[in-house]
């Protein structure tokens, strides 16, 4: 057994893989990740851009799609859904063995729809129906415009991965959308699952940039602390939300908690430990979705211990200290949401442009 296995068996945290490649599917490498303790898989437009542009593994299927009359965007979605469908099959045994807790594979709606409420709803429903697997998560960005589609998809008994959450206030709105969707759903709720993807490392990148600009000893002492504190306070909100009479009434109908999922967990600053955003965010009823390099690092020298709620008061003190030196965490998280939406759309657009060029060559 590995440290990755121990995260789940000892601490109740599910480690997922934050990557997908055609070669991993065809070579059996994805099965190997599962045997090492990976219990789910996430993807996003940036991951698919790197996978498709970074190898020739997709060229044959792309040429066939273009030759069959599909346009570039439809061909892209064929490549994506082919990978997702294959990954769903590989992870299905984990889903069955865990009683629907894990074994999920996530695919994101068109990132250009992040500010389009009806477009997001239509796209999410279409993806869910096209792939039609019990262990599928359709990813919807947690923009203000995404909240209504999240609630509606849950009300329709569809399982959703809510992505690009940075702020505690938005996280509260996401949990409310989940609860409201469950209350609207009919009958037994045990087949409805959801995770809320709370982004971690990018918070430190932006906060540290501001602290460096301030430059005082008090400011510089706070570097590398904001992201973990933000995640730990999110977990406290999760525990508070999924308790009490309202939640208890849903549990009688079979409802599952919407687990917080720690996303963007690779360390961006080489001065920080490469397992920082794993070691400091371990706790029950959580998911940590990890790039393959971070999984390797954690297996080698990570620490398996409950840390997520070891000192919530200290986390609150960090956020208060940031405000005291002039860092507005609400401004930080809004900027990161806007940048995240733009980055995923940029990856999507750049990949379509590259595929268009390749299609011209094929023609």
C-alpha cells in the first residue's frame, strides 16, 4: 500500500488524478494509476489542450472525424468524449466498489459559456445525456451565471463537479445551489453526487505577488499562508452547512454531502514544499485532485495526517492579518475567478485554432 492509498483508508480523503492522456488509456497506464490508489479523474480545457497538441495520439481519430464531415469543434468534442468514455470504463470498478462515492471522471462544458446561464444549462444536460454514465461528473464553473444551472442539474438528478471556486462567499452560494437542487429533486437522492472544486495554489500566487509589492516585514511574513488558510476555512463552512435540520431532512431521502475538492494543488513556488497543498489539507469527506508529479512527490515524502481542521483559528488569523497589511482577499478571489475563466477559454480557443490548421492540411 502507498501513501496515496493511506489518504483514503486512514483519513477518508479521496485522491484523484488531475490529468488525462490518450496514451495512458491505450497503454494501461491509467489502470496503473488506479492500482496506486487514484480514485477518480478530472480534466479541463487546459489539460485537453496539452494532451491533444502535445502528441500525435489523436491524429488518426481527428483525421477520420474531419474526413467524415465533422467541423473542427465537433471533431474536438469527439476526441474529448472518446477519452472520457474510455476513462469512465476504467474507473467504473472504483465507483461500484465504493457504492458511488468515487470512481468519477469529470468533463467540462465549453468554457466560453461561463457567463451564459441558459447556454451552460443546455450544454451540461447534453454532455450528461451523451455520455450517460453513473460515474460521470459534468463540470460547471462557479460563476454567478453558473449557479442556476448547477441547481437545475442537481434538481434533474445529474451529478455535477462545480469548478473554479476561489472565494468563501461563492463557495457558500455553491453549497446553497446544491441543497436547493436536492430539495427540488424527486424521490430517492442517493444517485445524485457532487463535488465543489475549491482552487488552492493560485491564491498564494496572487496574494504573494501583492505581499511582495507591499514589502513590509509583516506582509512578507504572510507569504505562502493564504491558500491553505482559505481552504481550511472552506472546510469549516462545509462542516457547518452539511449539518442541522435542513440537511438531516435530505439525508432521510438518501442525500450525499457535496464534498469539497481541492484543485490546483501543484506548488507553483519552488521555495515551498512540493506537497504543501496535500499535507495541509487532509481530512474526511474531501477529495484532492492531484497532477501526476504531485502524486509521485506525495508517495515519496508526503505526510498522512489529519490537518484540515487542526487549527481553524490560525487560518482565520491569517486572513485577518492579510486584511491588516492591505490585501483584500475578496478582490484576490474575484480576479482569480475572472482569470480562470479567461485561461480555460484561451486554451479552448487556441486548441481549436491549431486543429483548424491541421484540418486544412488534411484537406
